[in-house]
C-alpha cells in the first residue's frame, strides 16, 4: 500500500524532508555521479509529491517529485527532481507518480502548461504523458537533457 503526500514545503514534516533530500542526493548526485546544486532555492516555492511504502516495518520513500510554479524556472510550471528510489524501482511507481502529479499540478496552477528539462533517455517515458520534445539534446551537468512541453 502506498501513502501519497502532496504538500507545500512548509507542511512537510522535517523527518520526511530529510528523507527526500537523502534520496535526491542518493539518486542524482551519487548514483548518477552528477555534481550539481540540488539545493537551488526553489523548494520553498514548490509543492512536493511523495510516495511512501512500509518496507520491513519502516516507512520508506519510494518516489518523489516537485512542482515548480509558473514563473520560477520557466514561464510554465515544471515537474522536477523526479525520482524513484532503489526501494521503489521495478514496481511501476514512477508511472503512478507522474499520473498523480499532472492533475494535482494542473489543479494548483490552472490554465498553465508544463515545461520540463528531462533526461534525454526518458523522452519516451514523458511522451507517454503528453509531453513533446521542443529542443535538441543539451548537456546539463554532464547528462544529456531535452526540454519538453505539455
């Protein structure tokens, strides 16, 4: 059973936020060997979608993303820091995460489209949710990315 949280930054319990930062570090910095400024000043402005599952009696983060409001990163709203943790991989939780996030974000920012900076190898994944590529691949922190809109 998955417990979903869709919370503004100020409403995230501090131990939950610690787990989010720990997993963002684990996935983006350590696993992907990517040195970049994860703490970028956007988090306090965002809503955050977190998926938790109990594993061996421990409440464990299995997926996460943040919704960046329009005008902060792009003119459109954006979904970013999208991740599935080691504990959640292979379960399909990444698809469920995106399927839940899109209507939540649209309700939060009605009338705004999306723009994302996606890792290029995930073009098909995001394309399945109506995103389309609008740039050629570019290097961001050593990983090929593309901009996609919806």
